[in-house]
C-alpha cells in the first residue's frame, strides 16, 4: 500500500479550465489533463520566478517533489502546444465536498 498523498498548499485559482487550439472544435481534439498542483508549480516557478526551493516551501512539499510536479506540467503543456491538443485543468474538489463524499462512503 502506498503512502497517502501529503496535502499541498495551492493558492492558484485559474479563470479557465480549458485551453485548445483555435478553430478546431473541442470534440475533435485529444485532451491532456493537468492537476491544479501542476498549475500552481508553473505559476510559482515560471510566472512568479521563484527558485524551486522557495516555491516548494510555499506548497509545503519537498524540493524534489516540486521538481517532479513541475517537470510533469512542462511536459504536458509542451505536448499540447506542439501536437495541437486541448489542455484541461482538473480542479481539486472543495474540502466540504470531499468530507461529504467520505461520509457517504463510510455510511454504506
């Protein structure tokens, strides 16, 4: 059994959840998904210009984990740009929604 995922601090709230090439209907495109953790890593490193060590502290994760998350995000974004795929941003469910779903599954 794997170790449970550590809760990551994410302050990023993107306005859009999809990016796609112009002029091609979404139903005709392949889609790649990025997690909100990956978008946060891109924001801290590329947009805000933080060093990996500082960005990792803000997300409350190790520097190595931050590097892996950022590499995954860069690979996915590059693939979408180079191969004309749609990019979907998967948001994490709100805490209250996660608690309710846990309560439902435990009551069964």
